[in-house]
C-alpha cells in the first residue's frame, strides 16, 4: 500500500464520517465545517487517483470537491459582505 492509497482511504473515511454526522443531525450539511470536510476528503481521493487513474471516479470526486469549494467561497463572500464598516481600534 502506497502513501497515495492511504491518502485515498483517509479521504473516503473523511467523506463518510462527515456524511454520517450530517445525517445524524449533528453537522449542518450547508455549513463551512461540512463543506470543508467534503472538500478535503474529495481532494485526498483525487490525489490517490493521480497514481491509479479512473475516469468516472475522477469526475465524481472533482465534482464533489468543486461543489464543496463553491459552497465555501459563497460562505466566505457572505461573511465579508455582512461585516459592515470596519471600526478603528
């Protein structure tokens, strides 16, 4: 087993754990922590796919990572626009 295999397995475990916790109602699936978990897990799986390429798995994981990343960017932009004017000190 290579480091890439281990990264892929950690990615799978990360996504499954995040999904389980969200399904149990302990994590908001639209929240930044859940999206970060999905992005990290999918990215680790994509890393493993660089060594043992599989087109369909790559498409699924790239889409998974992209959707999570878009969600994280939207949250960040929302936070930036709702901060209001900066106060000194």
